[in-house]
C-alpha cells in the first residue's frame, strides 16, 4: 500500500524547524503548532484551486478550527502565521 501526499518534500521541510511543533500530516493537510503562542494551525492544500492553500487556526487543542485566510504559497502561509504570532504576543505585553 502506498501513501500519496499533495505536499512535496521541500514544502514539508519548511515546517521542520525550531518555530513549529509538527502535530500531524495527511494526504492534503498538515497540522502544526506555533512554539511562540501555542496556537494550532492547519494548512490544507488543493493544487487544483486558484488559491492552493487554506490556512485554518485555533487557540486551543479542543477548539474547532476557523478559516484564517487563503495563501498562494507555503512561504506566504508561514509569513502569515509568524505575523499573527507577533500580533498576539504584542497584545500580551
């Protein structure tokens, strides 16, 4: 049995750094957690869509995800997550 994933290895590697915990990945989505805010993020990839990535967000594990935004690339999604973290952390000072 083979497992296919719409994310390339290069895309997945971008989330294996000191900024994120890797929670799960499936055929068309991955779940990560920001180490800075502990917020959860789900990135869904639909390569046939005009906007191929959808970014979902939640504050706590047991909460449901809500749609944050669409993204044109993995790099754009990472920037949006980090920008959101900066906003949250600046409000908590």
